[in-house]
């Protein structure tokens, strides 16, 4: 399945789910919205199906992430998501192995908060690496568990497609902290 077909199917599903969730959401949440900024640190593992380290196949690559979200609407936020895979690996590109040495990624995503603790996001990004930089598109979902009013622990699942060179699934645990909230 090509990237364009995958993108269309996932985007159609997100829009359909968003329209259904929007009908059932409580209206008082929209009336009481206060802009805020949230920061997160994530410990994760990335699954790169065609990654190698020397002669052995590497299935799971440890990853650290950092997110900054700005909530401008009760159902929408924008975020900068950054992560670094903390291992070198190689992927096959046109029958040649391409080395990825501790690649660092940054993406700007749009979050749709379908429910109070469940969101979906998508957006473009760029992976920086000493051998070759790659652009990518990220899709994901996050479900958070509120510990206090200012602290949450969240489960995060994301899929990235990197210029038809390689794809990655990332599953992580994020520690979210409210950093700023507009005073009324």
C-alpha cells in the first residue's frame, strides 16, 4: 500500500471518528476553555521493521521524546514533538544500506482531543542525521491518566513514514506536566 493511500485511509478514519465524538462530547467543556501549555517527556521504543545493526536484524530501538503542546481550543491543540533514537542502525534504501546514527526528529502536529483523555494527532516532520536527513509524516494517538490537575501519565502510539526509506512504529509512556495556564 502506498503512502498516499495509507494517508488517505488514516485521515478519513480520523475525520469520521472526530465527527462522531464531537456529537457526543459535553458542551460545557467548550464554554470553560482556558488556553494552556503542556510539556511532556517520553520513554519509548521504536519498531523499525527493516533495521539492521551489522549482520543482525534490530527490531526495537530505544527512543526518548519531548513534546510541547499549546491548547488553543477545548478540542484542538498544536504541538512540537521531538525524539531521538538512542541507537545506531541501518536501513535498506534502493538495495543499499543507509546508516542512521542516533537520528533526531522534530515534528509539528495538530492534536484532536476526541475525549477528555484521548487524542489523535498528525503532522509533518524532519529527521536529522549526519548521513542523510529525511522528511516524514507522523500519525498517532495518546491516552492519558490524570494523576493530579497538573500531572498526567500517558500511553502514546505513533506511526511515521520516512520518504519511502523506512517506517517506524513508536510506543511510549509520557509524563505530562502543565507548564502554563492563562489566568482568568
